[in-house]
């Protein structure tokens, strides 16, 4: 090791000792043969470990507080068996699951939800969906997404009931709402009040 290499090694040693870590392993001949192996300073390693511990603790606390069970069922059967114009099945903080049944010739009614996106899935029957100026033919297996702010309507054009379910994001109706008929829905001025199914 020449004088320059020795000087570099000494200066690096001083620098890393200030950081709290020794870059030079006990074995090897020093800088020239690749023994130089800088590592994360001990203080910084402790900070990283503390951050990881805090994250783990925060996650464990969140899991301990959140006892929600969610919702699971055969949505196709639920939808086909539903005889109500509207039935709220489950309400979460950000999404709501709703069943609907339209009689022949009946429609949901033209409406606009300024801050709600909707997903519709048809399980039986025939009809049409109107989203702004776009019209879609719908039947068993059809799906339609209605973005927030879009005027929309669903109309039963068939001879049998049109059975569908919808996901509102965020929720729009009061949890537990059941409207047996469209007239009931028009008369009821309910709206989502912030309470979820599992509150």
C-alpha cells in the first residue's frame, strides 16, 4: 500500500467513524484488494429498523381495530330472486351493492349522480341502457359502467322482469333500504347518511 492509498484509507476511516460505522472488515489488506466495504451507518440502520417496527405496529393496530367481515353470497341467485324495485345488500365506506328488478316497460328513471360512479350487471331479461347520448342493448351477462356526472337510464324492453345489480362508488342510498316498487322509491327521499352495514 503506497502513501496515497494509506492516506485515503486513514481519511475514509475517520469519516466513517464519525458516522458510526467501520467500512473496513477485520480481514483483508485494505483498500487496494477490494476490502473496502462501506455499509449503512449504525445510526441510520437503527432509524430504518425503527421505521419498520412502527409500520408493523401500525398495521397490527389497524388489523386489531378492523373487525369487518365484508360480504359474500351468490350474487347471481340473489339478483334473480329479488322482487324489489331496489334492495341495498351491503354498504361499505366506499362502495355499495344494490339489487334492482324492473317490470316490463318500466325504467329506473333518468338521473345524474355528480360524484358517484356506477357499475351495472344484468342477470336476466332484456332492455336498453342510455348513458348521455349513447344507447346500449342489454341482456343476461351485459355490464355497463356509468361515470359520475353522466345522465343515465335503464329501461326494460322485454316481456319478463329485468334483473340487475349495481355497485355505487361511493355509496348513494341509505344502508338497508328496500323499495318494493318504483313509486315507493320516488316517494322516499332517502340518501346515504354515512352509516355502513357493519357500523
